């Protein structure tokens, strides 16, 4: 048999936190893309020199 590594409570908590952050960043990116598409679809444009994703 091959020994299995079992993470302790602190490592499990860090893994959960990292996964939650990744999920939130994915949702944030999707929402930003949807907002940009909505703005462009309605004929509006971002001003010159200004980033559209901030």
C-alpha cells in the first residue's frame, strides 16, 4: 500500500480560502465582461486614456 498524506485543519482552511478567492475572481471577470458588453451594445464608449476594466 502507498501511504496517503492527510492535510491538517490549517492546510484545509487555506485550500478552501484559495478556492473561494479563485471563484470570486472568476465571477468578477465575468461580471466585468458582461458590463463592458452591455455598455458597448448601447453605443457608449470609454473615454480616451481611461482603462475600461477599472
